[in-house]
C-alpha cells in the first residue's frame, strides 16, 4: 500500500486497515516463532504500512490544527 492509496482512505477505513495489519503482523510473528514463516519480507512490508498509516494520521491532525489556527486568526482579524 503506497502513501497515495492511504491518503484516499477515510479515518474509519484507516482504523480498520490498521487493525487488520496488526492482526496479520501478530500472526506472522507467531509463525516466525514456531519456525513456519516462509514470507519473511511480508513482516517488513506490514511494519512499513503501519508506520505509513500513522504518519498520514499525524499529517491530518497537524493539518486540522493548522486550519483551526488560521480560522481563529481570521476571526480575530475581522473583529478588528
């Protein structure tokens, strides 16, 4: 999943995807512990996807805070 795909998802879709990725990651770590893991690269891919989702969520939070600050500043400027 690339960043452009993640940015198109809604917050609820991001939460669901994150839950699914954590479950898959847990399953793969268990497989690795018992010696049954064959797709070792998948663990790294899942970790990167999880980090990417967290990064995009943080970007959205910062953007919302910035928009709120700008709106508040404009309101104060209009009042004179």
